[in-house]
C-alpha cells in the first residue's frame, strides 16, 4: 500500500503554532519519518510548492518516506490525483487527507481514502501494537524452558567434572 499524504492538510490539522511554517513542516516530516520507519509504511508526503519557481517536482526521501514538493503551477491535490490516474493499481493507494473534494476525486479514481485524524490514530495504534509484539517476542526469546535449564546444568556439571576431576 502506498500512502499519499496531503502535506499542508496534515500540517494545518495538527501543527498549529506560532512557529514558522518551515519549522512546522520539518516537525511534521520528522514525526512521519519516525512513524513510517517504525511501522514500515511506504508513504509520500506532498506539499504545494506554488511559491517557488520549480518546473518539476522535487524530492527528498528516507527509506519509508518520500517528501515531494510539487512543481510551479501544480497543487498537491492535482499531483496526488495525477499519481492515482497514472497508477496501474490505484486500489493500492491510500490518500490521506481531510479535504472532502480530494477524497471524492480519489475515490472516483479507485483509490482508498482516510482522514488525517484516522490516519494519525492508526499510526499510534499500530505503533503500540508493534511495540507490544516486539516486547512479547523479546520475552519469549529470553525465557529458558525447564528443559533448557536442565540441559545447561548437565553441560556445566560435565565441564566441571572434566576440569576439576570432581565427582
């Protein structure tokens, strides 16, 4: 599943503050990089670059998160819809936005949609589940069975006998 995230929709939904827009954007990027990395989610965070003179989209990426700034004259919504339209498997794309118009257009192109609120809730829920599963795996890995303890005790006793001649 590829997650296409409406960048400014996310930003304005969760990062209301007196900080500069660039600082807020960096906080959102850092947050998503941590979550997508932990959960191994393939996501693209798309921002409008309408104030810049870029003629083609610009990208930066980590293993699980690609940050995309649209080219001059193209909105993030248009970029997302174009990406869905050009996809061979639009049903494998999840558009993350609370913009009803974008949600409806994405659904018309056979993509899935999820609101920003639901997506953030899902990230936290899945993060909690992943941490619990990891802890459980560690506990299971670290627990010695009665058989293991007996086996190790026998090896230890035999080694002690060999080295000390003790019976």
